[in-house]
């Protein structure tokens, strides 16, 4: 099974938009609320926390914003949360966005998608629905997500969507509390012929007011091990061993970039943006939520100019520009500031994670071959 890739035309459109500075891609974070309460979540707020910070935006407010974004050039739109299906006007929002002609993607945990939901989604099908699987059974959901029947509901949603011809991708965040489920989660995706994208690297929490802490992500070395393990499970033993055999640790980079950090390399703030549930406009959803502008007020052209200017000023650590592992690392601005709270210091966790790749991959190879020998 291949990892998900974008169509050549989509990649071309993004490249053109990045070059011209056009906001072709946006994310609307409709709500911070969720019907689950995952221990490692960095977005979810309780209803009380949400109310203290502000009211949810109505369908009319989101749709008016969408029209302004469309006039500015937005074509691709991701709907996310929290859990977007908890928004009381989600059906109106999705149906109207579809009529506007956006290429829609929806992030969801799947547990609120039933027969009635699929019935109306069939009439306004998104380009894709990304369903996050947190485990392979209800016990894991109860332990990690505080949702005792979460797997049964997510499984039902996936089957309903698949049977009704709605495109699906499975996402999976691997933590110390669901790692044992990983083989079955990937097997589940393969049996049902659904593309899956697991990740063992998890951003640290950027929330200060909840019980979330970083015990729910691996040590950097364990995260590197499970990154290799994901490759092994998805590609199979022979392919994994074949491309692992040819892997070479990069040599030191003599052609370094001096003491000047590089700018942002990804699409954030160049052709894509993120709007939080309370109206902050950010280059990326993982940036600190302290933007000065409100996306529901004023000209979107001015908002986009503000976002691009914010992005243009960012310089990543000079150590990252000179690092021999930077191609393997691909540390983005969001990772750097999430790990450090600033842009000018190399993210230690990510550095240890990437520098452990080869050691941990070899550890897994030895485990595989030792198991075969016995």
C-alpha cells in the first residue's frame, strides 16, 4: 500500500499559488468541541472553556467568510475541529460550501457519522473524508479517548462511507497507549482497501488550560522506532528490508548556509492558511494562537497580506539550515515553535527523533531477522 500522494495537477496548482502568493487552500476549524476526550488532544476544549473564550460562529458567519475566501482565490478547503460534526449547523455549512464549488475535505473521528449523515453527504460528497482511528477495539478507545464504544462507531462510519462511494483516508496518531493496536489498525485499512497515514511523531500540546501533557507521546527514540515500524507494516518485510538495506546516513554538509536561518519551506502562509474557531487567522494550525487579526472582520485581502507578512518574517534556526539531516528531518516552522515557543532554537525533540532514525531502523531489522531465526 502506498502512502497518500497528491495528483500532479493538484501539486502544480499549489506550486503556482505559492509562487504568486495566492491563498488557494484554507482550513476552517469550526469548533474546539468534541464528543470524545482524547488524552493527547491539543485542540479540544470543554463546553465551559469554549463558552468562557467566546461563542461558536454560526453557519452564516462561516459561509460569509467562505465567500470572501473564494473571491480571494481559495479552491481547496479542509473542515476540521475539534469534531466538526458537533457543530449544530454542520449540515448547512457543508451543503452550502459544496454548492460554492470548493474541493472539500473533512477531518473527523467518525463516531457521529450514521446512516442519516451518509444519506445527505452522498448528495454533496466531499473530495475526501479523513477518519482518525485511535485503536483497533473499544478497549483502546475507552482507555485513550474516554469513549467506550468509539471503535464500533468509527468502524460503522467507515463501512457506511465506503459502501456509499465516499472517498476515505484513515489517519492514525500512534502513542504509547495505542501502539499495540498498530498492526491491526494497518491490517484493517489493508483489508478494506483504504489508504492509511499513521504517524509516530506527535506535536507537543499548545494548550495551557487542560490536563493534556506530553506523557502521551513517545520518547524521540521510540518515535523513530515506531516510524520504522509503520514503514515495515505498510510495505511488508521484503520491501522494508530492501530499502532499509540501501539507506545511508548523510555526510556532514560542507556547503552550509552560514549563520542565517532559512525561511518557511512549506505552503503555510504562502498559499494556505488556517482559521480557528474563534476567528484567528494563522499560517498553520499548529502556530501559537495569538494572531492580532480576526478573520470574520475586515477585508480578506488585508488578512491574507497580514498572514503572508507574518510568514515572511519567520526564520528557522541556523543550526537547522546547516544540519546534514535536514532533508530527512523536514522540520517545519510549526514543529520548531511548538517544541520551543520560538523560531530561533533547534527543536531538541525533533533533532533526537531524526538522528535516531538509522539506529532504530536497524534495531527493528535485527528484531525481524532474529524472530525469523527462531
